C-alpha cells in the first residue's frame, strides 16, 4: 500500500483490487482464513462513515470473514 501511495503521489486506491492491476503490487487479493468463517475471498468496502477519531467504529463494520477496506478520501 505504501508503494502504491508513493507511486500515485499521495493517493490511496479506491479499492484493494487496484493493487492487482498489472500485478505490480499484488498478483491477486489473497483469501482470508478464519476459524469462524473458513476460507473467504473478496473485500467489503467501507466509506468514511466507519471512521472515528480513535480508529474504526466496530459497530459499523460487518463480520464478513474477509478483508475490509476503508475508502475515505481526505480523511488523512
């Protein structure tokens, strides 16, 4: 993510899939394996509404068993 950020002159991707384009940063989004959910693929994208000053608002996130990605442009 930090290499992408530098390459894009201070912009984070809108989705994790952007990191796989041309396989420059990742060949693919890896699957996640948890005891509760087994192996899962996919990414749940959240907006700025999930952010709070101390971090992520756990009450607004979903337990999907996979990756979660916060896309909050301008939130620093």
